[in-house]
C-alpha cells in the first residue's frame, strides 16, 4: 500500500467516510475533521509510518508540517521518512 493510500485510509477512518470519498485535493475541513480528529490523525500517521510529526495542535499555522490538503500531508510524510532514513 502506498503512502497516499495509507494516509487516505487513516483520514477516511477519522472522518467516518469511505476511502473513495477522500481525494488528495480534499482539505480536512471539507472532510469534517475537527481539531481533535486532526490530533488523532497525526497520532495514527506517526504510529503507521514510525515517524515523529513536527505538529503543534495549539499553533497549527506555526508547524513545519503542512496539513492544508491530503496531498500536502502525504508530501510531508514522505519528506520526514526521507530525512529519518
């Protein structure tokens, strides 16, 4: 399973949607994911990919991790995995 497919699966589960309802252009807001759901997504991503996501839930706009779209989350994960290997 690709990074993109894993991320879509995690986000779909948090949003209680089918993975087919989640596109790479989707924003978390559009999918109905609130701040608590976002934190749950980050935890699931960290566990799934064995990475540490530099994200501060209290100041999301100041984080080095772009959560604006599903695609930006996938890009961020791939960048973190490359840095950690």
